[in-house]
């Protein structure tokens, strides 16, 4: 087997960079919306300490969702 050199054009580089940026934005949105109190990445593996929602929080979220549906 021989190593092959991969040639990238400017378009290819832009596509790869945009994929990485899109992944970072998606990950940050997901992490922000999660119920994780602590998020550890690479050094501890990807882990999340989740906190269950309380009954009051669930009722509040349901009320906010109903208000959005009424508008």
C-alpha cells in the first residue's frame, strides 16, 4: 500500500471548514438546551451529569408551550 496525497481546492477547504463550524454550532445549541449541569468532553470521554426536571419546571414549560401555540 502506498500513501496517497489528498489535494484540496479552495472549495473543498471551505466545505470542510463549514462542516466543522456547523457541527460546533449544532453541538453548542444541543448542549445549551440539555439538562446537563456538567459537560465533560475528550479527557473524560463525552459525559453529562443530567438533572431531572422538577414538577414545577415541567408545568412551567408546558404553560410556555401553550402560550406559543395560542399566538
